[in-house]
C-alpha cells in the first residue's frame, strides 16, 4: 500500500480496540522515512553508508550558536517550582516572556496577553487539542493541499477529526497567478463540496509561511482568508511556525497578530514554536495564542497530557528574554547560513535541470520531478521515492503532503554543506531513474565518490570541517556504471577508480561479497549474476 493511508491488508490485532487497530494501521510517509533515517543515520566516520536526511524539516545549521547560548550559567537553574506540577497552560513566567517576544516579533499593535497563551510539548499536541476542543468526531477541517502531512494524524488519531482537502493546481492559472495558488474562491469551492457530501465543517487551517511550498502569503491574502472564515463561522487555525525563518531581509512577513483588528478574534488561533525559527525541534515547545478564553480553558484540561518540563520552560524563557543574542547574533547568522544553503542547493538543482518553486523562506524547496516518472501516477511517484531511500537519500514525496499531482518532492536544504553534497551525488543521477531494468528498483542509480565534483567554498560549516568519506557502490551500481552510462570509457575509468579505492580499504571485500550482501538485500546477488552473464556475452 502507498504510505499516508490506512493499510487495509494488515491483520486485525485482537489485543487492540478498533481505534487502536486504526492507529496501528495508519501509514505516514514522513514518519516512515524518519524511522528509516533514525535507524541508520549517516555519520562521516562511524556510519559512512548511512542515510542522508534531506526529508525532515529541521534546521541543522546553528548547533554551535545554540550550544554556546544554552550552556551559559543562566540556563543551569533548578528550584522547587520547576520540579513540581504547575499551571497546565505553562509556567506564568514563560507565558509572559512568550507574550512579550511575540508582541515584538509579530509587530503586534498592542501588547499580547500571557493569559491568552497555552504552551504545550510541540505544535502537534496543540493541533490535536484544539481539534478536540472545537470539533466532534467525524467533523472536518478544510485544508489546502499540499500541506504538512502530519497534521492529518494530529487532528485525527485521538479525536477522529478529518481533513477535507482543497486541492491547489500545480500550474499557474492566469497572468497574475502562480503554481499552487490559494484563493478565497478555492476555499469557497472546497466548503461547498464538503457540505454537499453532508459533512460538518468546523475550521480551516492556514499555513504561513507554507509547508511544503515555502510560500509567504501577503497581508491582504491572509485578511481575505480570515474574512472567508468569519463569513462561514469557521475557526481559523493559523500555523506560523516559520515566521522568522525568512532569509532575505527585504521580504516582509505579516503575522495575523500584526493586524489592527481580526475579522473574528474569537475564532482565530495562532500557532508558533521553537522547532523551526530557533532550530530546536528536540525541545518540544509549541504555543497557541487566542483571545477565546473558552478555548484556553478547554486546552488546560488537556494540558496535563502535553506538559513541558519545568527546567526546559526556564531555559526557553531565558532564551526569549535575551533580545540582544536573538537580534544581533542568532537571527542574522541563521539567515546568512540559510541563504547560503538555499543558494547552493538551488544552483545544483538548476544544473541538474530540476524545477522548483523559489521562496526566501522556510527550510526546504518544493521540486518538480514529474519528468522522472515513467507514468503520471502516485504508484510511480512512490517507486521513485523508494529508489531514493534504497540508495540512502531521504527526501519527501508529494503524496506525503496530499499533493493532487504526482511527481513533486520536498527537499530540505538546512544542513551542513558536506551532507548536502552527498545527497546531491545521488540527485545528479536522476536521469537514470525513469529507465527500467530487469528489476526496476535496481535501475541506474550511481553512488559516486566526491572526487569528480568541484568543491565550492563552504560558507556554512566551521573551519577545518572533515571531508565526507567516499560512498561505496553496491552490486546494482556496478550494472549501472558498466551498462547505462553514455560514455563507456568514462564509466570504465570511474568503475576502476572506485574499485581500486574499495579494494585498498582493509575489509571491503570481506564485507561486500555478493553472497554476504545478499543477506541484507537478496536482489544484490541476482544483479551480480546478471552482471556476470552480460560480461560472458
């Protein structure tokens, strides 16, 4: 079955309830990809054949800055109140600092109130809790597609709330339009379709800056969307997780909290957290701001399931209080590194002829790989995604975001350049992915060494960063190099050079015989035999 849907072929587990079986059988391609990566992470010395992660939206460019700040003495504080139960909205001192910070960061015309804030262990928890508070089971929430796929789990697995898709077209529809352009008319069409199907629509989710498109909606667009919600008495859940992850200073982002007045303040709820803007996804800190005190009170009753450790709350409050560090050190350097990483990856994508939607925001690029599909289907897109993962590069395919058109992939660029270059080595050979071989999963993927590539000056990494080790070739890659390259002399030279390096490695032959490799992947032995048969001819 394709990921991102229930696996109806899975057996029913008698120890679980119907809901438990439904949760167990749910498949999410983002989670599956992350599990694959987490069990086999690339490491330059300890695991050079591990998975390169260009699929998980994490900012891995600022560890040095965060380590320096988070290990200062003011962070290492423990007192009894931090070790005891507290207000399930979050400690008052943290909510005060978040309110002050968001007032400044969102350019709010008036001070935001700490009593309107709820802090939980991540925005996934907040999505889940607000869905439970405003929807009944089987109610639906409008969401334009593509969208960050985990939201379906957030609102559905506990509360059985469904998402109703408003598909956005991949082609620009007019002179002033753009690909995947969201308009009020499309939201109206989606709402009418849902009503015609007899569904109860409670809310609309708006993501700005967008995930996975990285689009920044204008102030007027967001106001129009909020007015649509008010006209139809819908809650507007506004995800602004990437509001500070904008790496071109001339580009303006308008938070809905910056508006002089909201069309329907009692039904407008804004999510923000530290995962993206502060590169701290492991801290699990998410915030919700709403002027609806009934929503706040309802979320308090769920907060005991989603609390944040007191010591972590103290650290975050200290961090947000340090405006000099944020405005003079962290944000400028983070922007510089993101811009450099974005420039590097977009330059390489252009070299490879891969189209993408350009945006000065977020941590990823929405790329168009439709030309590498043998047919325009999600099954074919999944085959392509599986080829990527089999060859140790994780990116995310469009169906993980419920994209209505197959062939789009999200590529995360917010990593050290040495890792981006390793991922690039695979992407450079995507021209082989459309071809079929005796076994389509073994068709034409070349893992090469770094030596043939030019090495630009790396503005991202620290000085004296080690060079990544060469990546070994599996048996199916020998078929690709020997039989599918356009220049036989070049491919032979490349093959000899690679084999020479591997043979000189102390235990490479012992580890990579076809028989031993077949234990990890039985197809490798078949491919090696096919290679011998071709050589005999």
